[in-house]
C-alpha cells in the first residue's frame, strides 16, 4: 500500500497564504492526493480555509483529503511536512504596539518585522511558539521537514536550530525570486534568461552574480548594464504593486556597495543607519521612505484577504495557478527524488565563512530525496559581510536572550541595532525596551514578565 503524504499547516487560518501553498501542492502530481491537516487557534478562519481547500480539490479533481484541528500535536501526528505561517499577537494589539511606543521616543520604522526594535519584540513573541511545534514534532513526527514562513526569519531559524538541532527545517522567503522578476523587468529581459547566485542572510542577501543567458550558451554580466541604465534614468523604480514603495534605497545601496540586495527598499531602509534619521526629512523625501508602511499594509491586507476569501467561497470554481513560493517545489523534490534548487534559510555550518557559526544564512539549497542540502557560498565581498554582521549581532543577542532566558540581552540587542542606535541614546533605549516589555507582557515568555530593569 502506497504511503499518503501528510502535509500539516500550522496557522492555516491565513486563508489566502494557505490557498497559495496548498494550491501549489495540488498542481503537482506527486502531491495532488496528499492529506492536508489544517491547524489554527481561530476556529472560524480555520473552517473558512477548509472550505477553500476543499473547493480547490474539487475544482482540480484530485483525491486529496483535508482535516481541521485545534490541537497542534494531533494535527502533527505522522506528518511528512509541516508548513508554519502565523503572526503571534497579530496586527492588533502587537504590531500596533511595536510601532506606536517607539514613535513616542522618536524612533520611526517602516516594516518592523525582521530587525530593529519591532523585529526583536516579534522574535521574543514568536520563537516560544515555534519551539512548541518542535517539541510536538519530536514526539509525533520526528522525521518531518519544517517549512517555516514566519518573520523574523533569521532569528526564528537560528533559535530553532540552537534548541532543537534534530528538527529538519528550512526558512523560506520569496524575496530572491520576486526580486529576480523585478530586475528582469528593470533590465528589459525575460526572467527565464536570468542566471544568478545569491548569498547572505535573510533580507540582506545579495546578487553576487547577475547574468543573462545568451542564445549561444554564454553568459553576459548584467551589473554594468543595470548600473548604466540606472545612471541614465532608464529604470522607473516605481512599484507595480504598491505605489507607496518605490525602489530607490536598493539602487542607492547598489551604487555605493556594488551589489543588489534581495529585500525591498522599504525593508532595507530600517536595517541600516543611513536613511531614516532625525531632522533629515530630506532623506525621507529623496528616497521616498514609507514610514509606518507595515501597519498600513496590514489594514489593507486584512481587507483584501476578506474579499479574496469571499470570492474563493463563492459559486465559481477557483482558478489555481502555481505561485512563486518554494514550499511545494521542496516537497515535490523530497517525495519524488527529482532534484530542485531553492534559496533557503539554514544554520551556518561552514556555509559562509565570514559570518558566525550557527547564525541563519540564506544560500542556494539542493533538494532531493535526501532532503534540503545547503551549499557553500564563497568570496562574498567584505563590505557586504561587514554590513550583514551588524544585523547578525542583533539576531544573536535576541536568540541568546531566548535560549539563556537573560532579559538583559533584549536591551543589548536593541542597543546594537543599527537604526535604533543611530536614533536613540542608551537611556532612551532602556526606557523604550522597558515600556515595550510592560505592554507586551501577555505575549512574552514568562522569564520576561515583570522585567523592568534596564541593562
């Protein structure tokens, strides 16, 4: 009797994201008849997702099955793959808190989910829940592969590997393939003609090689073309999907440091001390920095998701198209043994020599029947790894706070953050962390409860 692949989705109440990942799976013959176990703490959204998944199965005529679970361990039992996608504390209250309290201190953010004070607090809220999934996986599906889609990606990946090294995991972000599509558009070439190699850390990885595959089989270096086109004003930099977020910061960084970064300008602006500065509204205007972008985006996405879910649940069949997400490609490669190459976030065990051992790095990964096998990335220019290390230090201190249960390291992480440290003095940073811990108490691990002592 053949084995039925079981795919568990933790955070399945994210209906549109679940629809994309599961829709991708249903389009792949090796996964089309899988069992999908959906788990979420919000029963209404969970049932909504179940209806959407069931409708996709019917629309595509596959023999897949679906079940709903409120109990995490039950959902995980005998799973082959565990897809994780949730936001602890949600937009309200936690994201609002992460933006509004720092603003009182004069610290402005754009996204606040990866680094900075917002990323630190989100990591403190999120990692304990990821650890609970790891604990349950060890008990009921120890050989399963976790496909982790949660921010702050680097902090999460590092913390999982540190505490649960036996868990097979890969952190997945779509910034590499999406940026490749953007670059192809800026260069005026078909994305399928791009050849590139990327390496670094999540949201601060760089296109180390960027080439066009020519008809005669040779490669043409596209960096001189990209830089010249930008200098001549031939690249629009306007965003097709969000007019508030033009692509100015990344091109400025490319000209100054030589390479193009994978994450968007609105994200990157708050990972460095150069673009959001007190008394420098000229910089905000010159680079069109979208302050408070993530809260605006949350409100819009919530409304958009509700509308999309309404359409999905309507009378018409769901048109299922393959997305740019890596998850189904990875699962397909593991199940069939047919190799695939993806970009994944994984512990740095000899993968990038210039970055600390164990930190989370984003590198090309070969995937086949043996699982996810990350590859080494050599000769990253020193100016790039030096900048990455400023972010890795914040990630490291947040992970150490979580692993060792040392509240002082939360303050240390904020002190070392490039943007926070450029805007606030040490007393302000301590007071800011005090207030955030007090406000977030119900969402934070118990060892931080009542912690009001600055480092």
